[in-house]
């Protein structure tokens, strides 16, 4: 595929800046830094366009915080001006990069997502099961992926896609603004998602075109390959491990395993079997902890219902009707009890 001619001139336009501003403020328009930016919107956007055009753009300091769902992660939130800049860049380079992506790569892509990744993995198991043979799954992920992305590897990939030196210098500056020893991408930044997918698209192409594995799916750094032979998957694993180390300077998680499909396997928040799927135990355990937090007054009714809606949206893609009805009933009972306590009909001890 030929390199793209898109350049800084396509990114540094007022029209693109306006569109990027609208995307960056989505669901955040009443935050203080967004309101300050909006108060001088035209001037702020013209200054940002000028900085990008002149090559004088510099990122502000990111705010670091920690989230614990579904696991502990350090998140780096850029100042609002820099989030607008990232949307400006993403608006123009993402369509170019997207055309190169493997079809069954499902993370951070329009029209994809966790549920479709799980659907395809289950479809692969079913298709092989019809042949009457044993089915095995190679389930793997990359060890500390975002913190391990090699900057030089990423830059080399980008230089094979884009021609414009000013654009490449801008992308290189953003890449090098984070990390230690030339490694790492900040979780929480828009371009980090695109860059992370781009690096592992090299793995996708290797698995698909060189190893000729067609029952392969990936969700960010989690991936699965379905086959009829454990011995064959062991060979595939060895080749993938070598490719990751030599070409991408990455290592597999030591927990990588080859599983008999009849036992099910964990992928994208589900326990997947040939004919059905369950949600992970920690998911329902987390929802019960949310109910307990509401009961003790640590979260509001609105927060409880918001978290339930999010959980239910994930759970409904598995065989969980009875579980969802049970959790819903518990929530309704807790809300009713608080209302009765509030109007004096019962005491907290009832």
C-alpha cells in the first residue's frame, strides 16, 4: 500500500479545529477547563492551528490518576487544548490507518467492540466443532502492553504510512513526550489507542498472511487463535513469541495458555463456550459490591442506576437472563427500602 500524502496542511485548518473541539468537549462541556477554553474559543483555536502549522506545538502536563475497573490502571488526562489537538490529528490520520487494519481486530474501532470480538471467537469455535474434532484455543496477551510499546518500532511503522516530514515530526514528538527508555504509551490519550492498534496490526498481518491462521481475533493486546491441534498451536505460539520479540520488541504474558474449548475460555469479559457464554465471576461480584455501596450510602441512587445500566449492557450479551433479573430485583428492593426509610414508614433496622 502506498504512503499517504496527507500532511500538516490538512490537519492545521480552522474547520478541522472546530470539529475536533466539538468531539473533545463531548460529555465534558461544563468542566472548568472546557468552559475557560470555550470563553475564548476562536482565539484558542486559531492559536492551536498556528502552533501546529509552524511546528511550535507543545503539549501541556498530563494529569495522572488511577482507576480500578476492571483492574488497576494509571490514566493520563491531557489538558483540554491538547485533547483538541489530538482529535485534529486523529481526524485526518485515523481514516488512513484504519484502511490497513485487520478486519477481526476489534478494539477502539467504529462498528467493532468487545461484544463482536466475543461473537467472532465463539463463531470460530462453532465452525471447527462441526467437523467433529477436538477444538483448542491459543489465548494470549502482551505483557504490560502500553508501557512496553517501543517508540522506534512505532515510528518506523508510521514512516511507512505517511510521507510528510512535518506530520511525522509532530507524531514523533507526541510519542516521545511520554515513557522511559524509549518505551510506553499513555493510557487515556486518543492517539495512544490508534498507535497501540497500529503496532499490533503488524502481528495481525504476520498471523494472517505468514502463519495463514484464519480463525484469529484480537481485542487490543488480547488475542485468540482457534484450531484442531494442540501441537500445531504450540508451534504457532513459538513463532508468534519469536516475531514479537524480534520485530516488535514485545513479550507475551507468562499466563499465555492453550485450552480445550470444551472447558471454555476467558475473552473480552466473558467465559466463552461453543453454545453459550457466561460473564466473568468478578463482573457479578462487582455489581453486588455496587449495591452494597448504595446500601451504606457511599453512592447515590443515580450512580447505582448508571452502573447497573452499564453492567446490564455488557451482561445481556451472555446467557444471563436469570442473573440480570436477580440483580435488578435486588436493586429495586434496596431503592424501595431507602424510600420507605426516608418517609418514615420503616426504620433502618427493619
